[in-house]
C-alpha cells in the first residue's frame, strides 16, 4: 500500500472547460479518503487523473515514492472500481477475476490461488461460473470489487461504486467496503456525491466545489465546523440554518430576536452569518423561557424524527429537528429556542468560516 | 428522426389502451385495414413480381397482349444471357456485376475502416469544437450528390480517375464515411467507456482496449452500418454513369440502364439482370435484419 500526493492539480479540456481548477490532496497510507461534491465539482476528474485515465494539464501526482504524471494507467499499480462495474460481458466471473492477473503474466497456479482468495473475501463462490448478465447489480459490484482486490494494488480508486444499487444493498455494500478496507489496510480513494456514504465511510472527507477543495477533514470536523458557506449548505440533511446576525452587547442577534452565544475571536464590522444545525434548535410551547415567538410553516414526519420548518420573523425560515414525541400542527404558534453551544460564524463576503 | 420515434414510443401505450379492433367500431374497420394494406402491398410488390415474371418468360410472351400472368412457358434463357455472351465468353453484364461487387465491397470496407475509429474517437475523446466538426461531417450529406457531379467530373479528369474503378471507390467511400461516423458514433456511445478504462488499468494500451473490448461489442452496429453503406454503393447510379464509360469499368446500374434504348429493348434480359442485381442486397439485408432494426431504432429507447 502507498500514500497518494496530489499537488496543484489543474485539468482543462480542449474545449476550454476547466474540470479541476486547483486541487491539493495528501492521502495517507491505509486511509479511506472520500471526495465528496455535487456533480461537475471535479471529483471524478481528479480520481481519473490519479488513475491515469485523464492527463492533467498541470500539477503533480505521486503514488508512494513514484511520480506518476507520465505513467500510463497500467504502470501505476492501482485498481479502480466503476459505477457501471465494467465487467467484461463475455467472461465468467472466474475469468473476469483472473483477467488482470493474466494480463500481468502471472503463473497459472498463482492466478488460481489469488482468484480463490478474492472470491473467498467477497463470498463469490457460487457465482464463479456465471457471466455478468446472470448476476444482480449487487453481485456484479462485488465481482468488480474482487477484481480490484486480486491485483493487490498499491491503492484502490472507487468511482461512485454504489450509485447504481438500491438503497438496502447500498447500505450492505457500504459496510462490506469499510470492513474490507480495514482488514486489508488498503489506501482507498472513494468518490461519491452521497453525503451519507461519505460520512459513514471516510476517515477523512474532501469536499470539492467548482474544481476546488472547500474543506478536508474527518466526518465530524466537516459536520461540526463546515469551512465555508458551501460546505455548510452541502453537508447535513436538512442542511445547516444560515442566520444573518449582528454583534450587539456581546451577543449574536439575528433578525426575529434569536440570540446566540458568539464564539471567541469574532472580527468586527463584518457582515456575518451564523450556522445553526437543525438539532441545535428547539420548538417549544409559545412563551417558553429564552424562546422567541414563531409559527410552524410546515411539518415533515419522518417517523424517527420530525423536521419543523419555522418562521420566527427572520429573513429565512429555519428548520428544526425534533424527536417524534414533540408534536405541533402546521400553522401553530410556537416558541423557537437555541439549545446548542456556540454556533459557527461565516463572513458573507468571503463565504468562509471566521470563528 | 430520433425525436419522432421517441414520441411514438412514449405516447403509444397510453393512447392504445383499447384493443385496436374495437376503437372505431370493430370488424368493419379491420376489414378496411386489411383491404387497404392488401392494395398497398399489390401496388408495391407488383413491379417486383412483374420483373420476376418477365425474367422467366420467353420473348413472345413478354410482348403478348393481353399480358399473360400464368401459363406461359418458363425459360432460363435470359438468366443465361446475363452471364454468358452470345459468342460463349463472359457477357458485359457479368463484368458489370463483378465491377459492382468490387466497387461496393471495397468502398464499404474503406468507409468502415476509416469511419469506425473516427466514430470511436468522437465518442470517447474531448475534441475541440466536436459538435461543429460532426455537423460539418454530416453537412456533406445534405446536398443531393448530383449537385457535385460536374465539379467531381472535372477534378477526376485532372487526376486521371475518370473511367476507373478506383475513382468510383473513392467517391463512394467519401459518401459513406460521414454516414458511417454518425451511425457508429451512436453505437459507440452505447458501449460504456468504463470497459476501456478497466482494460487500461489492467495493463492494455488505449488502442488495445478498444480493439479487444469495445470492438467486439460493436460488431452488430458495424454490420448494420456496413450493410447500409453497401446498399448505397451497390445502388448508386448518378456517379457511375457520369464517371465511367467503358464496359470493363462500368458497374451494374448503368450497365442495366444501357440495355434500354437503341432500336429494340430485350425486356427479358433487362428483367433478368435486375433480378440478379437485386438479389445480393436482399440476401444481405435479410441476413442482418436484426442488426438493421437495431440500426434504425437506435436512440429511440433511453436507458
């Protein structure tokens, strides 16, 4: 296994579109590193550049100690798993697995041994003599994973491998990938647009937007302290409430009367926005202590929780996550109270975290 | 065209929920439908039928008034005349058929060899001004070919390509390559690029990946495209008659046309030559009919 270093990556296509503007990544040996972002943010292009399937316009990519800029994909010693599995349709599972090994020219006995090992790891025993079209989507993706495994590559690149699976299977495969990665101690770069996948899988997450890295951090860091307004709006479902605030009397005051504790080191004379997670707010009976008067605009019953959309006289309605036991009807007069700690605060003009 | 097929596919089931026979009053309608279709079939097939009949009639039966549909003497003389000259050697028509086969075959092969890799490149790579290039390629097919016959004739005269099979092969290839590129691009688009990516990670170069993985999956598409190109080259008349004159270069369409006129026309021979001429493409189209349907309905069904 090896670490991966991406420096000042820039990719511009002949037609002028800039897919990756500037990306720096440093992925540790044995790390499960997730690149997360909306479509068109450059995450897949970055991954394909690491794989060698795209040649970057400028910038360096290093895998282990090797500068791989000019190496073709085959010589980078990496394996990739694709969204559409990319199993060879005319080959049985067994031969699909053996394929990359035969391409390397390994002796037959070793090929057989490694195929057996990968098949055992991914529990493919009964599927070995079937062709891809006789396999379900989940089975195909397991074969694709096994095909990546047999190579014993220095790193695994995963390009939205679970996107085509249904929800239940996706959860299973997520567990499986995480388990496998831990067991092998594999370096894995995982691209997804699904934040649940990113949060549950990643040791660290890089959030990309418009070809740039917005934030790199552990799932908790990314969730607790989004580094920019983009990250704040992107991570979390429902996302963070962004409330415009002013500093007055040592407090953050939003329109509508919501009062928040300011974080230390807040700069003065700037236009600020506080980020408040839906679970850091509470819907109360009207007139409850520390609450501001508000009105329920709409209610989403999710079973295990209720999302209230509440109008408290601020510029925007806020979303509040409540346990299913606390019930208010739509249009009810309620109170809104902040219960979390100090919120994160952003500068509106730079869109970046200030405290 | 794809758009209209799309609409037909998507709106069809909703409209057609009632069985067709019942929609506007049952049997009457279906009788009318059958009658109309029969009439149409007769109109479409009669010339073909008449051609076949004429080809196996003796000359006096051909000119018989009233025409005889049945009960004439069957003869294969005309077919013999197509291939064998009166002096016992090879007839001019058989040479023309051979020329047709060579010209159509080689030009189709060339168009495929040039067009398929081009289609692959347009499908897979980010090419500068790709849309404009593709539009330009297609635009060469916008005008009727006859428009460029005179310029081509003059150019060919300069180049010494007049009255040569090579000249015909080149011009047919030039007409077939744009068509091949466009049709094949659709087929290549359908094959996920991931196959090639995976093969490249497995140790193959891009060309090897294309050759070993994408190409085999494209065979049905190539077959359909090649048949269309072949039919075009086989049937082409305008360029053939303008650019060739001698009997040993001429292809079948102008050769058959040349039988008509003069003092008398041997209709039996014309008919027999036409039957022989029509057969190869019919057989070809029949053999690859499944792929042809795939070819014309391509893009009608979204994944």
